[in-house]
C-alpha cells in the first residue's frame, strides 16, 4: 500500500531534542548530588585524583576532540577498576564495601560531568557548523542591509542576461568611503546602504557591498547620464540625513559611474577592479 | 608552658580564621543569589520610559588610542537616544593618529566633538574628565573608556534608569569583553567581570541598595557631580572614589544590567598585572581615605568601608596566615585544629566560586564547555594571582610613602 511521505520533516525531531534535554538535566542532577556526597565521603587524595582526571579529560576534549576524550575517560574508568582489584588483593583486611562504594562514587561523578560537557560540546560544535553554513547562505550584508558580494554577482549575471536580451543599456555606480587607517565605518555603511536603497527602484535595480568600503549599484535600462541623476538623488538624501553633515561626508566619498557591458564575466571583472 | 599557651592561642586564632572565612563565603553566596534574582527580574521587565529626556554628554577620555578609537567612535555614532546628546572625545595630548580619527568622525557627525585637552598635571583620566565637565553643559554625563563599544541602546537605558528615582545620583551599566576568547587570560578576565557584576553590582544593589561606578558605561547627574566637586584628580580609582562620595551625600548608584558596553581586556599577563596593580593601588588609597574621612565610613557607606577594609587587609592577612599554617602542617612543624573542617571549607570555596562563575556565564549567554573548564581552574590560578597583585600594590604604596612620591596614573596599552 502506498504510504504518503512526510514532506514536513524537521531537521531534528522533537523527541530527539527532548531526550537530549532530559539527559543533560538528569546528568546534571546526578553530577551535583554525587559530587556533594563525594566531597564528604571521598578522601582528599581520592577527590584530588578525581578532579585531576576530570580536568585532564576536559583538556583533551578541548585540545583534540570529544572522541579523543573518550579514550582518556575509558582509561580512567578501567584503570580505576584494575587499581581497586589490585589494591583489594594486596591488602587482606580491606573494607571491600567501602572500596566499592568509593569506586562507584568516583565513577559516577567522573562520568556524569564528562557526559554533560561532552554533550554540550557536541551541540556547540554543531552550532558552529550551522552558523558557518548560514554565513555562506547569507544574502544580505548585516551591516549595510544591501546584497553581499556573492549574491550581488549572481543577481548581476541574471540582470546582464536580461538587458542583453532586451538590448537595453545598463550602468554601474561605485560609491567608496575613504577612512583613516582604511577601517570599515559600520555606522556610515548602514546610513549609506539605507539611503541607496531608498534612492533606487527596488526589485529592478540591484545594490551590493562588494568590498569593505565599496557599494556597487547596477541600474537596468539606464545609461551613465541617467545614472548621474541617481547619484544626485543619493547625495541629496544624505544631505538631509539627521545628525550628519552631508557636505563633510561627501569629502570622504568617491562616487562615479561606468557603463555595464552585455557580458556578465566582463561586468564581474569591472566590479572586482573597482572594489576596495 | 609558654609553648603550650602559644599553640593554644594559635589554635584559637585559626578557629577564628575558619569562622571568618565562612562568613565571607556566606556573604558572597548570598550576594550571588540576590544578583541572579535581580538580573532575571531586570531581563524580564520592560524599561520604564521617562516623560522627560534630559540632555546627555558622553565623555570619552583618550590618550594615544589609535588602535581602538575608530571602532569606539563608530559605536558612539550608532547610539540611540530620544533627547539631545553630544559625544565628546577628550583627546589628552595624543601623539598618534587618535586626533585624525576623531576629526574624521567629528566632521561627519554633528553631535561628535573632538576636544583637545590642554596639557596639565596631575596626568590621568580624572583631570581629562574634569576638563570635559567644564566645557560641556548637558544635564547628565555618561563616561566610556576609549576602547568601549556600547550597544546602540546602552545610553538610553542608563537614562531611563537614572530618571526612575530622584535619589539616583548615578547609574552603572554592565561591561563585557569583546576579546573574551582571544586568550585564556582574556577568557578568565571576561568570566571574572561577569561574576563581579553579578555579585558586587547586581547582588549588592538588590540586597543593600549599594552600587559602584565601574569607570565605564556609567552615568551621573551634573548637579550631583558639581556637589561632590567633580572627579578626584589624585585618585587612581576615580570611579570607586566617586561612588563613595555620592553615597556619602545620600544618593544611590543604581545598576542597569540591560545597558551593556563591550571593552577590550589585556591580552598579555604583564599588561593585566600592571592594570590590576593600579586598580589595587587605587583601592588602597581609597581605604586610607575611608579611614580618614568620617562620611566615608558612616551611614550606607559603613558597609562599603567594612567590605573595603576586610577585603584589602583582613582577608589578605587571613589567607597568608592560612597558607603559612598549611605549609607548617605539611612539614610537620605545626598542626592546629585537626577537628576543623578544612577540606570541606576548601572544597566549598572552590565549588561556590566555580558555580557562581558558571551561573554568571550562563546568564550572559557565555556558557560553553571551554568556559566551564576554565571556571573550574580559575580558583587555583587566576584568583590566587590576586594575592600577588595585592602584595605588589602594598609594596609599591609603602615605597611611595617612604620616598614621598605620588603614584602616577598608568594607561593600559591596547591590542
């Protein structure tokens, strides 16, 4: 019988997430309670050895990986068993119940803390990977609100093909900001990015931040003469921007226009050549 | 007989030390709990928007800060506030490109001003801030260090808090480290600052209505500043000094954890050591002043005075004595009070310190496996360095007093 496939699958099923949360919660309770009991029951030497073991495992985990820490964790756990057996054999009048209790307590404390950190660490590693993927997929520059370099180039390819088909002109406007030490003025980039977006035909023209301090606008169906009208519009809007001296800002800006070609690769080279 | 009496007296002394340790531990645990309550309460509440927005002056004292000042002024340019606000970069005779960078921002933003502070003595942050006070007119003054990058809402949140109550003479926000994960040292400093703000700022405010200025991301009413005569130009820890002066006049310093600014922490041990020694010297100067000035040890300030003296003198003596006691015990020369719960005390000290660090990191979204590990080792490493710094500060203070010198303000290098 045909079974309908679930197309609305979540990346991580809820049940898995819940199990992980409960597990960390349960381990935390076990860890706290057993450490507290251990602080009273275990001797100073036992407790310090435990502490050293936990720290060593964490250091291995941080320096190498969670998998490497499993090796040291199992060595400690099995080594402890061997030590207890040997100790019991060598000492005839040993209190075996006490010995086993101490070993169990030691192992519980050690394992619970190691598992908590290992679980959180694995989650953190996943998060870092997801963030890296998100950055790659990001289309909008978070500072200025315009397209990122990669997204601008891919949009430019589509626009160039469209204008070539329609046999229309197109032009680029380059806006560069010159700063002391060549640093990136985030506030100015945000203000200029917003102003450009307010000055162009959204959904028709495209704007991207192609370098630290460079914006590129691609205007469809517009030659360089008409592009100068857009430049004036941007500058007028910046003049009226609150808290800003537009006249002074102009001194730190370089604005010019260039015609776009009908070849996307040539256009990409133009953009790269004029990006700071 | 005399030897017996001596050992008995020592035993009693150590018993007293153990009890004193317990008291301090208890106090800090309670502060931690109250800090958590205040922090959670604040994060769940919306800020009270005032009906009147006073004019604000933001002071940024700077001396040779070209490494960091561009980003600082960039963050300042993004500050949001409903009322009038002016940002003053107080350039204290910089010889690097600090001035050029300040001009770049001041030319573009009409509310950013590059102020060249004339040379003068004594050198330091307080004199520069006092100059700023004389050339500005705004009703409230905010102070940021030259490496700070406040969140866009940092200043307005400070104003909202300040306007909540007439008795609030000033307000202090939180500071965070933007280079917290650069080195192990910066991570430790970052965690310690989170713990300090949780216990000593939020905790003390919730429990005792006491707060203190952190020297950055802070705000003070101009009339209150005039009343206390501005900043003490000879104080090395001008912020702590000002906090006592304000409290002595019956004003409160409120804490606003939602207002956050990001600063740079020393990345090298030597730089950190010098910076902390200067802070320590500032606090020792303050202890002297507290003992000499009646109003600094009465009323609400009494608690501040007890804490200052107990931390910088009594507690330090206890720790040194207990260390001697421990070494003598190890060598078998002297063993006192085997009935004392030393291991438990030691374990609980570490446990409480590490747990508080972890909770503080959690509350600020900084709980990572690496931070958990570092929090567990900080008691044996970072916290112990405090003793060396305090001893160094004592020696420097004693040398300066013997030679009749004034200890000079020392700028923290940037990275």
